[in-house]
C-alpha cells in the first residue's frame, strides 16, 4: 500500500558495484547456428529449429494513464560521450503506440508485466478504483501480469473484482456499462488463502502460438504484509519467492513446458540512474544490488528469464543462475516511462529457450510519436467523469514542491499538514511524521490544464496522496520517539533506510558515516529547540499505515491514546487552503529539519 522499499530479508544483499560504459542492448554470447534469430529455415520446408519470440514487458504503471509530471515523467539517458540528458517519457497514449510499433513484423510476440499496474494511482484511475487502468491494459493487449503489493491496497476481494469484473460493491457502476474486468490473467503463485492454503489467483499461465509454448509464473515480494495495510492482506499468507517459483517450474515441466519466465514483483538497485547503462560491464550482474540479485541466483535454472519490478528502477542485466549460467533479469523503471524488448529464442527440438541467444533492451516511451486514438478517447471519457472533483483548486504554490531527497519539500509539507490537522483534533499534538513511500509525487508550479500556474488542484493532491489513509494521533514516550527515529536506519530498514519526513519543530542529525541505529545522533533530537525528554509523553500524528507499525516502524504500532481523524488528503487540502492564496502562495519548505552528515 505504501512505500517502495522493502522489509529486510533473511537473504544477504549484494554490494553495489559500479558499472561504467554505455549499452542499449544486453545479450548473452551467442553460440547458435546462423538461422537461430531468423525463425526461418535454409531452403527446407516447415519451420526451422529456432523461433524468436518477442517478450515486451513493463512494470509499476500505478495507473499513470496520463503522462506523469515532473521527475516522475522523465528518464536519464547516457550519451556516447559519457554525458547524460533527460527525456520526457510516459503516458499510455504513447505507450500504446510504442508497443504496437514494436510488435510490427513480429509473428510471435507476448506482452507481460511485473506487478503494481494499479494502486497509488492518479485521480483519473484511483477515483474509480482503477477500472480505467484495467480498461487501458486490455487495450494495450497485455497478455499476463503478476500481482504486486499495491494490488492488495483494497484487499483480495477487490483484486478479484479487477480480474473478474463487476461493479464496485460500494460505489456501484461508474458508467452505463458493467465493468468486465481484466482480459489478461493476474498471477499470484505465492499468495495463499490461509484457510485453503491455495493461491488466491492462478499461479502460472502458458502462452501458446502454434507449436511454441512459454510458461509464466507470477509472484510478489514475500514482505508484502509489511508494506500494505493490515486490512489489505487479512487472511492471506505470502510465501518465499524462490521456493514458489521453483515449485511451479517443476509443475510446468511436468506438463511439458520447458520455456519459463518468472514475473517477480521485487527488484534491485542499479549502479547508474541511466536506463541504458551497461549493467554487465564489470561482469554479469555487477551493476545491480538488492534483493532481486539473491532471488535470481537461487531460482531454478529451469527458468529462462526474470521480469522484475517494485523498486521503480531500470536495468537489463545478466545474473548467474544456480548452475553458473547467465540469465537475463530486467526492469523497466515505472509509470510507463520505459518498456523492455527481450528476444527469447525458442528451440523447437527441446521446447526450451536457447539462453545463449537471449537479447534484451529497455526503450523509452517517448512523447514524440503519435498518440493512440483509442487511449486518448479512454482518458477523455474518464476525465470527464473526474473533472468536477479533480479540477477544484485546493491551494497555491510559488514554485515546484519536489518529492525527491532524503528530506523532501513535499514530505515536509505533508508532515506540516498532518501536524496542523492534529492540533485541530487535539491541541496537545506535538509533531507529525510521514513515511517517504507514501509521498507519491511532488507538486508542480506549471499548470497541467487550464487552472493556471501555481494552482494546486484536488487531482494533483490526489496524485501526491492517493491511499485514503486516516490521520491518527497516538501518545509515545520520548524514549519511544527516539526509538522510532532509530528504526529508520536499523532493524528491517538497516539495508535500505526509510527516513520519516518530520513536521516543523522536530530536528536532529543523521550521521551517515556511522552504521545502524547509531546513524541517528540521540543527543541531537530536539523539539522546538529543546532536547527530547525520554520520560515525557509526546502526542504524535501519523497516517494509519504508520500507526499500524508499517514500513518496519514497530514502535509506532505501540502507541496509546489513539484518536482516528479524517483522511490524509483532506488534511493536506485543508492545510493548503488555509495557508495559501493566489496573492500569497505557499513556498516549498526549506528541508532543514534533518542535518545530514556524510
């Protein structure tokens, strides 16, 4: 439901290695006959031994039907001379055109996704429980996807409705047509119903074209319960990714399916922010770290490629399988900004993929191509329904309020809004804390529509905070508050720190030259200039996700004196309306609450 980072696992994390150089295509060294990539024979009748299959993939769309704004709508590209440039990217009108162009001339083409197609979506999709996104994915001819953690934001029952169709149980039908659900299967091999101990959706699916068969197994990260609201995963068990994939690979092989692709909603962290860097320049997989590396190293060699996601990063890497053979692992960033084009060479004699011939590259979903008319119509229809709500002005800003950085202006602004709302609920409220993964976007000064520069609309606010969490108040001792701050950089957050965004008045030093909990300098933690008293009681505002101990902040789940308020977006809108006007717009917070030593 929330952050894109993950709880720590029992697996070790590979150290990040630098990867220099430029490569748009990663390929395993070819050792096949000359006709291996042609799909044609040499003068004989019938199909050749080898057939190229195009695998198009993307991940973490999050309902971004319209081109995402700001940094969320750009990718970085390394040039031949080593310099970098940014390219505007994304939007399903353009994604559809790029995918359709990529499929031209490819008789054997399958399109798959790595999860989080919905959830944390902008207003055009989120307001309608992501029915618009499912409709768009149907039009994109998506063949199969795995579930991600965000597919569970509204629980398993709502996920089943997205798969099977039907009107929303509370909000009903939004148009005169009944929602028909996804044309493609959602896979959830490692998500089990606790009562039946069986997957809640199909664990695998087999793509067939004439005599070619490729099996797909779909899993989400085992740590999903730690980053989704408790209600969303109630009654569900999330099993180990590797054990699950290996189990169903054997099932597929027993059915005679030897070509297998794993769709894994878990990812890695590349050594470069450029989508086209050479991940393998210093050796297979050396340009990527994080949980996907250990998963890739342990998944059975029967699996021929891994399409991954979750970390919103871009990479095309080879990671050695347990047999020591390189295997392709890909991710296409997020929000529809990239797609991956992988060539899988199918060996008709063995029914398996000739792994030495696999080629893969990430491609930018540029906005310099013609818009797909059917997607333009789809966006227009849903925007018409959303406009009365989305176009309402809720505030004014004097400049972009960015969501990037250890402490971000947008994170601080949300914390300030929740603090102000908390003071309304209870004048004794002392501070607010906001989780970084819940800050889904920033606010841009430039107008997106006809509202005018600097105007913040409800739709823009919805894009920032789409979760419908409540703002909760809880009491903590000063010692507990300091422990919460230390949990940002220790325990399950030691490997990938999650730095909470503090409301104004809370200050401290984060010393990144140290390790673990010591990175939070205890003596530096102050509220309005006064050191935190370990024995005193502090009233803290958080969203309901954090109040339940989400993102590894177990101490936040131990508060007392709970008071549940309104939803977090309403708190943000109320704060912007009260503290800004056209004549006096709100300036971005200065992000000077956390002093970082590195």
